[in-house]
């Protein structure tokens, strides 16, 4: 295989690996509340919105000479105010994800070994916090390997579920709650942080970034759609917050083991990667010492969990809608400033359509508003 094709595949795998994760396990339950047809329509609409947002951010990255992450790009194109808002959203997203994985791991380990969710969550958080403290880094190849295995497990579950599939589970819809799954879907489809790294993988081949973003966003959408159809077709109203738990109850021990073991490793690697990344932010950007940085990383989500916030779907839905949605809004605002502030001509340009940006912003604000309304 030619070297340029290998680098393209690496860039695609990077985005797919960043997007596909534990959030996928919650989409069927979230869509159950509105029905399969409205839920799949929302998944398609948000898939298009997220694809456009990824392409917009890709153009922002290609228009900038220096290397940055989300916070750095926000500062360049939106000033200090944009920088601090993006930093707050990033911290909110990191902490929300850590909390969600503590909750989710308790449910998965309880399904595998029995016992109470709470104790398993505490045990997982304790072991994970030790690894974060000593700085054990995850090898990126392991994450990509787990992503490939996860895709294979999805296909395995789909195959096993054919005999238990019932189209009756697709009847019924609740259109007034159309935006209810918004945050969960957004959490599951988020992958903006991978795009600056994709530019580095495809260095000197900026034109391939657009293609990699298109393919890398489409693959998770296809697998998510297939997963939702099979899970809801099999478990229907009995779909659990973490889909593999309910599937295992219907399809037997092999699916319970395969699905939940992969769910465990998917959430564990994400927990450690996010925890280590957050600790680095505290140490390098805020100049905090190692011990305090570690305590801030693990202490806050663990305390919130202990004091009773233990709803997996509620957490990822809120983080996705408020964190991911508002990040998307800031990306759109960067896009409006791009032509005036860019440092170089990007290898691809999207039409500078104010209507497109307005529609995206409306989607992000509507989703965030719906979540805030449900909270208060």
C-alpha cells in the first residue's frame, strides 16, 4: 500500500477512534424515549450538523500556521473571551465524561460480576486514580485496536440479534420529545479534538484532510445507526441505559460477556486518557503541582458521584448538549472570523454561507436550551 494511503487511513482511524466510545452505549436508551423513527431522524440531522462542524474546524486548522488545540484556536479567532469560554467548556466536558465513566463502569462491572453498582464504581475510580497519579500513559495503538474490536463486536451483536429482532418495537413515537436524545448523540459523535492531530498525520497533504473528515465522521454514524436499529429491535422498551447490559439479558451470556467487556475497556481507556490529559492541563497551563493536579482531576467527579449524581444518560446528555453543542457554536463563530484572521489559504474552503452558520447555531442553541429546560 502506498505511503500516502497509509497516512490517510491513519487520519481516518484517528477520528473514528476519537468518536466511537462509551457514548454509543447510551444512544439506544436515549432514542427509546422518542421512538425509533424520530430518533433516527434526529441522529441523521445531528450527524449532518456535526459533519459540517468538523469540516468547518478542519478549515480553521488548515488556515492556521501554528499548532493549537481547541482553546488555542478559540483565542486566535475569538480573543481572550473566546479562549476562556472554550476552556470552561473543555473542563466541563472532561469532568462530565469522567463522572459518566465512573457511573457506567459500575453498571457494567455489576452486570458482569454481580454486586452493587456503587461499590464497583468506587473501586474503578480508585484503581483508575492510581494509574492517573503515577502517569501511566496509554498507547494510541491500543485505543485504535480497541476501536477495531468494538466495531467487530457491534457486527457480532447485530448478527446474534437477528433471530430476536422484532419490528413491533419500532412502532410508537413521541415527537414532542424530539430533542430529548440530542445531548447523548452529541456526546457520542464528538471528535473535534482529533482534527488538529489529523493535520499532523497528513502533513503536506492538506487536501486529504477534508476526505479524512468525511469518511471518519461517516463511519461512526453508520455503525451507530446500525447499533440503534438492532438494539431497539431486540430489547425495545426494555433497553437499558448501557445497551449491552439489556442485550446480554436477551441474547445470552456470549453477548453479555463480549459487549460488556468491550464496554469496560472502552470506558476505562477513555477515563484514563481524559484524566491524564486534564492533569497535564493543570500542571502545564495552570502551573499546579502534581499532587494538587491529581486531586482536582479525580476528586471533583468522585465527590459528585458519591453525593448522588449517578444517572449515566443524564450526565452524558447534559455534557453533550451544553459542552459539545456550545463548542460547536464557538467553532461557527470562528468560521465567521476566518477570512479576516487566517494566516494562510487552506487546502479546501467551504462556502461562507451565513445561512448555514445560522442553521447550525440554531441547532446548537435549541439542543442546549432543551437540556436546560429539562434540568430546571
